[in-house]
């Protein structure tokens, strides 16, 4: 058991370097409020705030190291970005395997599927977060529009 723990430490440390651990986008600074969301059968069925996503913007967010940073852990069909991680599953074809609501929940709060995930909750309820730097308290990593854009992009991957 001790060897297993020691083996996991470097992996967790490496993951902490590439995965954001705090939430950097204040919804109010982008002109968007925080929208409550509801989970039913492992889905967030309704778009956050009734917003419509844009797949082109979503692809840009997913590939951006300072925003979604999805490529840090996932393979995505973004040929202009040749480097990607393999900690998470490949997302090519995710739109044909999962519903839009399920994809939305994965992006919003992956811990609803796997409580031990290292994937950040990009739109977790700010009040539920702990050990957040004072300057980042009450903020989400992505705002609601960015979440819907990423969801539109991932849903388009058939």
C-alpha cells in the first residue's frame, strides 16, 4: 500500500501543475451573473441562464491554456494544437456518446461523476468552494457563456 501512495504523489503533483485549482473568472466582471443549475439523472438539462453556446468560441476556449485548458488532459480534434494530455479520456466523438446535458454537467462539475477527480469544476457553486485565495472567492473558472460555448463545441464532436 505504501508503494502505491508514493507512486500517486508524483502523478498528483504533476496534475496540479497543469490543472487549474482555483476559479479565475468573476461572473460579475464579465457582465454575467452566476446562474444556479440543477442536476437530474446525471445531466444539467437546461443551458445555464438560458444562454446559447457557440461551438467556434467553445473550441477556442477548450484549446486555450489560460481558459479551458482541456488539452492538458484530453485528446481533442484540434490539429493546430499537436500536444495534449492523456490523463482524461479522449473527447473526439463525445457528442455522439453523451447527451448535451451530461456533457454540461461534466464541464460544470466533474466531481458529480467522480468525487476524486482532478478535473476542475469550471462552474461550481462558488459558496461550496473552500481554500480559495481571497482575491478569487466567489468566482468561477469560466462564466456561464463560456460554459455553454464549450458545451456547444463538445456536443458538435460526433
